[in-house]
C-alpha cells in the first residue's frame, strides 16, 4: 500500500522509471509520448545530457546556501542571462521554486511597492475570468476559474475579475479581431473606474492563457491597449508567463509577440524544464529602486529561493533554448503542428476551434460546431479523453470548464521543443484515436 497522497485518491498510477526525448517509460516498459510536456514543463524533453551534467557539476561544488546569508554563482549567472533577454526595463530577478510562488511573490511585491510609495490605499488586484495563476491562496484569488476557486471561496482575497479576451466565443460578427481586442481591453478601464483608480495596485494576466482556456491567445492590439490603460491610471501590469513563457510560444518571453512591456513578469515550468523545481519573478528597475530606497527589504521569502542546484539547472535550460536555436524551431514546428491539427481535425463535427502559438496549442471541443454549444458537463468529456489518450500511449492535457469554469472542454498540447516530424504525426494519430473512442 502506498503512503503517497496522490492528486486523486482512487487512481492507480503506473510508475515512471525512465525518459528518452519526448517519451516517458513506465515500470512495465510501456512508452508514452509526452504530448503536453507534463503541464507545459518538459520543453527540452527527458534525459538531456547537458542539463543533467550541469546539475551534477553543481552538486559537486555546492548543494545549498541560504539566501539570507549568501548568494551563489549559478543564481547570479541565470539572473544576468534572463535580464539580458527580458523585455522593457525588467532589471531584477527573484527566484522561487515554482509558478504559484512566483505569482504570489508578484502580488505581494505590487502591494509593498505602493505602501512604500506612500499610497497604502492601493490594495486591489484586477485579473480575468478563465485565468489560472496558481494554487496558493493569493494565486488562487487572482485566478478566475470558478471550479478551482469554489470550495476555497471564504478564504480568498477580494479580487476583481473582468472578461477574458476570447475571440472564438466573444467577438461579435460585425467586429474585426482588432476592434474586438480593443473592446475586450476596455473592460479593464471600466472596472478600474468602477472600483476607484486610487484603490487599484495592479492588473494580472497570462499573455496566452494555458490550463483553464486551452492556449488562448489575445486578439491583435489587446495587450497594447491594456498597457495604455495601466499607464493612464498608474497601475502595475503583471504578466504571468508561468506556462506560456520560456520559449513555449516561439519567443523566450511570450509578451514579446504582443509588443508589451510588463512591470512584473512571472516564469516557471519551462525555466527548469522539469529537471529542477524553479520559478522566478522579474520586476522593473523602478519597482526595485522603490524598495531599495525605502525599507530596503522585500517582506517575503522561502527557504529554497535561489537554490544553487535549481538555478544551475535553469541556467543550463535557458542557455540550451538560446544556443541551440530552439526558438526558431518552436516557431516552425508550431506552425507545422497547427497545419496538421487543422488538416486532421479542422472539419471534425466536435472540434470548434484550434488555436495557440508556437508549440502551445489548444483544441476546443463542442457538441455542435454551428452553434458552438458545449457538451453537457455531466458527460465528463475531458476526463474520458485523458484516460483514452493515456491508454493509447499519449500524455496530453484535456480540461473541462473552458467557458466559465463549468461548461466547455478543451485539449492542451505542449510537446517538447525537440519533437520530430514523425513524433508529431504519432501524437496526432494517437489523439485522433482518443477522440474517436470518446466522441465517435
């Protein structure tokens, strides 16, 4: 009998014993194509020799040094590398151990920034419905997925949530994508005016929404307008790239493609590529200087922030993404994946939308293509698809609640950047088999 507390108490999971490239291997020798990189984590695939060697080398030098006393060489080097490629005037890196920690740190830094600026009345965060920012209390408060929030509601912070930028469902027939993008962005301005600009500290959003909406990209011009609104009311812009960043959409930072510069940016998942648990919060020089010129102390912290082995892994991963030309590869392979998905599923009676950027693609499933009507949630389509794909040797990321946290189903694909054309074909074949099994 296992003493591990699993994600689902009644599931019997196979034991992973190995990994090779885009494949994971269980104790019975069965091979699974990792079509979602776990949860958009394993960007370099499994068994990357350079990354594992960097971890071993760091362990031979130094395993741990608490950042309350010492910094470390790999932490300094990784911070330098990230800032050298970061957008705008992002200038400082605060390392953490995962995505929820990164977004939690961002929320707390935004609050402390305004306190130290002499504006303690600024305490309200605005985010979006159908977003996901993590599972700590603060991060869950920011997230807009009602299913994930429901039972913890009495514990959550009071966060405003505006509509997502959801072209497939919310753009009107007489609107261009650009017109819709501006209209969707102006919902932020309306909410700021409703609650009072003097009370708002920040707006938080994912450049490309991941788990809860299925690789949902913004409409053209949406984030440029968001930036204008934040500047108009002197509000911080926090971008959550935990899932969509670190090359996943074809640029190192996802926001580069929308030509928007955040004040605070969160990364994780692909930063460590699964080789070590690591995340980071990046902030502008102006935010850092406000803290440095005030109390001089960000009132936050965890034991393992800036861990030498984790940052050594992150340094190796980001270096590999940049030095091996993987960003261009993600762009090319992502376009090829989109074309193959459209060719295979574009006219499927239960596929409503195929979307995304780079190797970050989502398939929204519907009961009726013409009306975009979703399946009855009682059918449990997403859960059945996950099981069918897994039985067929494919790991993918189906989720329910795409539309409002209860209705709607999608499949998220986020394969390793090293996936070959042949492996992409295998992914699509196995996904087609799962869809056929569940939906006919």
